[in-house]
């Protein structure tokens, strides 16, 4: 089992690929999650360079933009992703018809919506897949909460959460996309966040 404090000290000056390589070497069941949002191609390309059959979990809310679904299919095909898709137990169409769509993030019903469309599918995926290492593409510049995160941390069900891109800036991400000619989502929408710099609850819940 990885010692989180020691891992953060050992790899504090390491690049993302080195972090992924080291963490993967310590793992018997690694997993990467994605939302196929902006710059997600970076983490997906990196983890599949290290482990081509890396299990990839996509929590698809059903509210993604056409651009997101198009880029997702491109990456699934070009990177030959070993992907499994998890969806909410209630479809977006059913939710819209029965309850009138996505509640405003300040409405009291938004927490329940977030639980239904992101947190429950994610919890179900992590329980069923039961990884020991969970790679995520979160970066410190995205939200105030993520500025306090470390590369290695505690994840659900005893998994170690690894954020190899935590300290990369947007310019780094753009450079990587250009270097490897990777597609990027321009029109992306996360119904559980509403605001770009707002947490959806997935990382703060852990």
C-alpha cells in the first residue's frame, strides 16, 4: 500500500508521466475516470502510454453537449480506450419531463440532482471497479478547493487518489494537446457545477 505522505515527498518534483508510471507500478488495479471535458485528452493519452489497457470510467450524466460526445468517440477510437460508461439511474430525458430539467445551483433541489447525476453513478462505479489507484485530471488552478490538494490523497473505498496534472497550468495542457495532435472539447457543460470554478462535490465529498 502506498504511503500518501511519503509518495507526495518522493514525487514532489516529478512530472505527470513519471507520477503515473510510479503509481501504476505500485498498483494491481489502477483506474482513470474522465468526463471527456476540456483537456481530458491529456490524462487519457498519458495513462494509456503507460498502460494501454488502463480501465477508463466515464460518468455520463446524459446532459453532455454534442461536441463532448463527438470528442469522446474520437478519443475512444484513437486511443483504443478500455472504457466502461456509468449513467444515472434516472435518464436526463425522464428527469426533464418529470421535474422540469436542471435546478439552479442555488435551489435546494440542486444537491439531490448532483447526487443523482454524478455522485451516485461515481460511487457505484468505484464500488464495482474497486481500484487501488484512481487517476484524476483535476488541476489546482481550476478551483479554490483544489489549490489545497496534493498529488496523492485519499480516495473512496480505500483507493489512493492520484492527480498527476495537479500543478500543470492551462498553457501546459494546450502545449501537450498540440504536441500529440489531440482533440479538445470547446463546448462543454457540467450540469452539476453550473459555474466553471465551482466544485461539483465529487472531490470535496471524499
